[in-house]
C-alpha cells in the first residue's frame, strides 16, 4: 500500500484546563496515533507562527494559534462533556462552529449521558412534569429547548451535517475528565470516516 | 449617492427563547433598518430552502437554516449576555465561531458587565483572593481562565480578529433580555464598520 500521511485531527476541549494538561494532550495524541491519526492539541506550537504574534497578549496568541490549528486539520474531535453549566465549554463550542463552517467532519464525545433538557431543568431547579411539553420556561421566561438532543441543537446539527458522529457514555463523576475510553471510541469512529 | 443594498447582519442570540420571539426579532430588525442594515433573524424563512429539508426533523431544519442565514450575511451580531451559566448561550457561541471561520466581522454585546473570571468564581462558589493568581481551580481541578476578558478567550479573539467589536453594559436584571439599548449601540458600531 502506498504511504499516506496520517490525517490531522484537532482535539478541542476543556482538557486544557486540567493539571498537567500537556501530559493529557500527549495521552490523547498517542491514542490518535494508534488509529492512524495525528492529534493536534491546542497546546501544540504552531509551525510557521507569524513573528509579529509575539507582541500580542497571551490570550490573543492562544486564540489565533487555535484557529490556525483548526484550519490546518482535516477534522475536529470535541470533548462536549458539560462544563460549568448545562452546555459544553464555550471555547470548545466556538471551535465546533468554526470547523463546521470550514465544511470538514466534526466529531464529539461526552462522559455524561443525561440529555440537555434534563441537565438544563436540573440547573434551573425545575422538576419536569412526566409528560413535559415544549413550553417550560425559566424565571426570565426563556424557553427550555426540548428536542431530546445532547446539547444545543446547533452543536448536534453541526456534527450530523458534517458527516461526523457524537459518542456519549456515562462515566463515574470522578473519572469524567480523566478516563479516555469514550474519547478513544470517538477516535475510532473518526478514523473509520477519515481513513475509509 | 448611488443606491447600495443594506448589508445583511445575522442576529444571533438566545432571544429566540423569549415569549413572542418573533416580535423581539422584528424590533431588532427595525433598529437595524434605522442604521442602514438588514437584520436577519434565526426565525426568518430561508429563501430558496431546499425542498428535501421538509423531511428532516425540526431541529435539523432550524440548524441548517441558521447556518445558511449566516453564510448569506455580511456580519454577525451576537447577544453574549451570560445564559444559564458563566458563558453565553451555546448555540450563539457556535454561530460566533462559524462566522469567524468565514472571515467576516463578528460583533457582540451583553447586558451584564461582570468579567468572566468573576462570573465563573461566583458560579463555582469560590471567593477569590484579592490578588487572585491564575491558578484557581474548581473541584474537578480544572483551571479558572483569568485573562480579564468578558467570556472564554476564543469568543473575544474571534471578535477582535474579525474586525468586530464587543459592547458590554450593565443593565438591571429585569431588563437584561428586553432592553435593546445595548443592542442598538452595537448595531451602530457594526454600521460604522460595514458602511464606511
């Protein structure tokens, strides 16, 4: 078989906020390599980074670097485990939308399985009626989205329409951010799509 | 002066969850018109919508329609007022990232002025030390982002790098979703950029 370069896959997620984030990124990259993919971490240096970025504040450098990493990737795998609220980490969601606009496959995974509507009602302290209609509203009278999805519909549409997949699995709370088995299942699905 | 079509601006935000969302969208569109812009609401019908979308479930139709509306717009104005957690609404953040990838200006506004780090610490129930270092972590040992920004850095980088602007202003809680004066200030800034 002719040699083919391993497709680059951007690894989006709040994992960058973990202690020893570099070590976690390296573990994820090793898993990707085992499936024939090159995992690109937000913590990776950017080859050919413009020299004038050195003068920018750190947050701008990080953001522009992540955008460039996504543009240089064939696909994206997002850790969509709910983060400080009913939805996924905002930075990760931004990156999911960014890659979706580029038209390349977006994969997502989460280690919490409860549906979005239930998580939102929990967060709001609203106990749903057994036959919850679509008309539940919060104290600001804002509607609670009730499509039976895993997170806001834009995220799930982005994944499905891009040709990606969503892998959701309930792990024990203590393992939610550190057990990489759900991530690995998602990498396997991405490899099946990208290497077919 | 030669006639020039009003640039289309996509109006992203959880305003779609308000009661009478169509009426709120119409108010926002009237404000846009006053500044020479055409506001495009997520609730607007999509001209030329593919016939086969009729067979899709509602959530997929909504998502694909929003993506098409964004692709057809010259800029995006996002309501980034924190929504059910320290960050903006996930669907809105997805759309901000989507438009940023298209390379067109992204504007944002919010009616809550407290910085992201303070909102996150509040949410976590952590009282910051007066000289809070960057090393505050939550119960999962995940770092609290502390760049002095308004929300996750990806959102703010996306706005700044796109040539857009962020307009933030503290309104009374009861007016947070219904007072459109902050939105109007943001529209004025967008018009200054788009019509210059």
